[in-house]
C-alpha cells in the first residue's frame, strides 16, 4: 500500500497525503467524542451515533461548527 501511494504521489505527495489522513482521523475521533458527550434523548442520540460512524465527514464538520460557535461565544464575553 505504501509503495502504491509512493508511486502515485512521490515522496512529498505521499507524506502530505499521510499527514492529512492522520489529521482527518484525529478530527474524526474528536468529533465522535464531542457528539457522544452531549445529553440528548436516546432515540436522537442513536441517530447522531449512526451519522458519526457511517458518514465520516459529519463529525469533522460538527467539530468545525462547534469550534466556530465557541469562538463567537468567547468573543461575546
């Protein structure tokens, strides 16, 4: 797999792809953790869990939106 990645992108490109994949995985895990900590009714929480697991982009977008909300909240204080 690494050899194929290197053949497609070269050394620098494969390094960037690996780094971005790692960052996406870290943001995905942080988004899932953030979604899990919210208190919701059980049926809604199940929907958010399934969205977070089956649509990997959803937790990352949720995390970005949550960070923007927190930034606005801090500016307001």
